[in-house]
């Protein structure tokens, strides 16, 4: 068997690096294949398949390359180390050193450049760096990779990027029109779909749903307080409740999904209470969620704890505000 540093592995290593860095960036569907597959990369965009035994040897090589170049001030070495982090995180999604190196790569674009800064090998800007990183993280957490879908490191990395750079990056990339699209919730709905897909890959995915909680709070806080904002918030919450409720009824054993549905209903309930009046539409939305869940349990004679917990949580509410 060839060693990790042999020429054949050098070729395969380059192939995997190229597959993980498509230009323009797109969401990949990555799968780790059984070791019985031939030791080669299967790549037909957007699908990428890597036999597990091959990935192990490529990880050993990538890890060595990364630590050999991570402290270098040479621009070529910096670029080699950055590429290696993709394979490191593909094998070990909780590798904090590799994740933090990718964070620093994005931070380079937001700081004042000096003559000691690394040269920009990617020919991009902050928006481009953020776009590539979001697509890379999306490829990891939304692919059929169980460890990655529930990686606290990857979800924390994605939240950090959005909270610190996303607004600036979108404005720099596409101007005010893109920001208006974000205000209408397009970005939130896309992220919610990613979270639900990760929840299917790894059931009871606390880290994915917690990311959704924090992201929703962040997006809502970016809009100035106004009557229009409250109207927008309620619409976003109602639409999200419908999506998540359907997801929960398809995955009735997933307590993390039901807990997030309760979170959304609480947010909608609080919106009505803060206005100081009783809004029938909000009560109706809560009532629909309860009645559809009860009907599901009755129709299929469902006895799962997750649905029981959800219904008990709803019974504790004072809907009259």
C-alpha cells in the first residue's frame, strides 16, 4: 500500500483539494464511502465521494502539511495551509485549530493591511471570502455526514461568520438590493432549510437547532424598531412555524425539532403580548399547531415522548396574554 506521501497520493490529494474548492463556490454533497471502494476520488459536481480508508491517509498528509506551514509568513505556505484545513475538517469536523485558522483568513479582509500582511492569493475580498466559507460549511453540515451535521465547531463557526461579517459582506458584494432581500427573510429561510436537512442527517441535532435560535434572534435584531418590523417579524415567524411544524410531523421522535417549534411559538406569542392586545391570528397559529399534532397522534396512535412533551408545553401557556 502506498504511503501518504507517495506520488499517487499527491495526485489524489490535489484532486480532493480541487473538489472541495469549486469556483464559483457551490454547495457540495459529500459522502464518505466504505473502504471497500477503490482508492480514488469520485467527483461529479456537486457530488463528491471519498472512500474512508483513502480519507484517513489524506487526513494524515493534510494534517502534516497544515502544521508544517501554519506558522510561516510566506504567502505560498499560507495558501497551502488554508487548503489543507478543508481536508482536516472533512475528517475531523471539531478540529479547532483548523477552524480557527479559517476564521483568521476571513478576519484578514476586515483589518487594515500592512506591508507584513500575507498577499491575497484568492484575488477576492471580504464578501468573496465569506461566500466561500459559508458554502464550504454548508457542504459539510448539509451532506450525509453524521459527525459534521452535529458538529458544535462547524455550527459555531457559521454563526460567528454571520454575526460578524455577513451584513457587511452582502452589502459589499451586491449593494442595497441584496440587503433588502435579506430583510425580507430570504437568508433566514435558506438557513432554516439547511438546519432541517442537518436534523434529518443527525436526529435530535441540538447544535443545529440552537444555531437556528441564535440566528433568528440576530436577524430580527438587525432591523430598527417599527410597526413595519413587527409586521415582518410576525410573518417570518408564521412562515417558519409552518415549515418546522411539517418537519416535526415527518420526524415525530425528534425532540430537538419540537423544542424549536415551541421556541418559534413562544416568539410569536410574545410578539402579540408586547403589543398589549389580543391578536386572534397568533392564537390561531398556536391552536393549529396543537390541533394538527393531536390529530397526528390520534390518527397514528402515536405514543412517543416528544409529542407528549410538546402538547404538555402548550397546555402550560396563558394564551390570553
